[in-house]
């Protein structure tokens, strides 16, 4: 795989850039407060660290929203983040709400994707319920890798006011998280959206993040053809590159979403 890691000086510049982006986005919305869903994963954890730096711990409200398939250790990690950063937070069980949807429309009960997306959209509704009440911004946690292949729920985790991590590949998210002091166990843990039991991001997408990042950087964002990209990357086939390209093209409708920071040179 290609190395997309940033230098220490580049990491510090991006840290300052993202902190300023959060601060300015909140200010332009007429607020100094934000709401953030905490999953216990690396993306929401890094976003929480940056938001506290931008707005202060008293102005970030964390929401921990477990469902029946959410791993207990993830929810414990989410609460640990809130307590470590000393931000106010609430725990909202989403399963009773999702069950009400399924009681209303039972035909979808065995549709894993539809129910998983309903969980994501329920969390979005709760984010905005709290944010509207507190006159706050809803912070997203999406990164560039997932955005480019559409790995998010439209009007679910994609329903936010801004994506501070929106220009970072997953590899860079992990690197920046280490740089700002996120513990190694968060940086290294497998990513999961918690949409159904046993779900992991890499298994659902059918590709590892490092491979995905490399294909996106060289072929989707970069100038290389399918064949040239496969030649450049060890153990990557033309078919894998084409699959990522198809994911990018099929998900184009999802990317008309809230703004990310302007890219840095």
C-alpha cells in the first residue's frame, strides 16, 4: 500500500485547521455549542477531542446511543471519552424507538439493511432534537474514505451540519488521533457502525481501509488508470480497483452533503 501519512508539522497544521473550522462553522451558525454522537470509534473520538479544543468542554454535548446490536465495549468506550474530556453527555437507548417503527411497518423487520439504516436515522433525529433545544451545531464524524464510497447512511450519520474530518483518509484519521493524544486502543480498534450484530466496516465494504485509501488516492482522487493503480499496489487486482470505482460512482447522490474544511496544499 502507499503511505498517506502526514509529517508532524503537517499534522499540527491540520489540527489547527480543523479546530478553526469547527469554531468558525459554529460561529457562522450563531452559536458556540455543538452536539456530537459518541460511538466509541476513532472518528467520533477524534472529533470530540477537536471539538473540545475548539469550543471548550462545557460547550460540547455528547450523546451515547446504544442499540441492541451495539457492542457493550463500544458504548463503554463512548462514555469513557465523554468522562475523559469532561463533557456533559446523555445515554439514549434507541431500540425502543426503532421497535416502534417496526411495529408500524413490520414488513421491514427482517431487512437487515433497512433496520440498520433506521438505527442510524434514529440517532440523527436525537442529535437534532438535542441540538435544536440547545441552539447547537450537530457535528458529523465522516471521513474522506467513507464519503467517497458512500459508506454512510443518507439522512442518518450523513445528516449533520459539518464534517470536520471530511478531507482525511482513514489512515490519516488514525494518525491525527494519535497526534492529539487519543489512546492507542481507540486508534487500533476495528471500525464498526453498529448497524447489526457482528458488523464491521471493512467486512461490509469488502475491502480493508489501507487498500481502500490507496485506491482512492491513486485512482479516484488521483490520475492513475485502473490498470496503473493495480500495478502500483501490491496484491491489488484490476477488479478491486473497478469495484471501488463503482462504489464511488453509485454513491454520488449521497455526497451532496454538509461542507468540509477547504483542502490544504
